């Protein structure tokens, strides 16, 4: 009986971790969202600033959030996410790896963060980007009777002009990604770049 209880606790914990990674819960299956078919990972490399996002517990209280992508020797994309806590002022970062899911859907990536207690691959779908100013990213976990969603607008500038955000909003509208759930990321009073 104790083995069954341990398995149940593990599965419950694993399930909760999966759900908590993407915070917005909706009934039914994940909606169809198209990704870029001509995505060029080499042009996507470099630093991106998080401009807006759907709520995510792992970013709670985060400001000055950035994502930096670089190519490793083995061809895998290195992911380095950084943020500063608005509660404590402490800087934190997490390193992971991104790989393309398939050659036919080039914009569908899978990201893993090995330092997390449960090393689960997270969907990272590049819906649209011009590589130079904005990127719209989508993530959805399907649990059969319900699903969870995340979305991010990333920009190459810490404080992008409105016309850059409008490009991302247009891409969101075109792909039925609801803009009502986007929250602005605090990028004020951030430390100077290295």
C-alpha cells in the first residue's frame, strides 16, 4: 500500500508541476496555433527582453526579465533566462537547452531546464518574429479535458516603441492568441548591460 501511495504522491506532484509551469487553465484541448514554417534559429540567437507575457508562477515578482540564446558546439541552442525579484532585489537565472521538435515545423521548439526538480520539456513555439525587433512565443500543455497556456512577447529593445508591440499584437490576433491575458513586464530601473 505504501508503494501505491508513493506513486500517487509522485504523480500528483508531477502533475502540479506541469500545471504550474503554464498558469492559465482552459477547458478542452489546446487551440490550433500556427508556427513559423521558415524559422531560422541562427537569426533568433542573441538577447531578447520580455515585453509582455501571460501570468506564470515561475516569473512571479520578476522584473528586468531577459532571455539569451546561443548555439552550443553540439548544435543545441543554449537558453539563459534572467530576472530580478521585485520582492528581494536578488538576481536569478536559469540555464536550459532548446531543440527543434521536427523539421517540418521549424518554429516548434522544446525547452528543458535540467536544474529543475523535474526535467520536463516545455513547448516553445515561435509563432512569428522578424528577428530584429519582436518575437511572439506560444506554449500550451494539453491534459485532455483541460489545457494550460503561456504566451510571451519578446523584443530586442528593453523599452520598444509602440510600433514594435503592434507587430506582435497583429501576429497574436492573426493566430487567435488572446491579447487580454498579456501583462506588461517591468523593465524599469534595470541594471546597465554588461
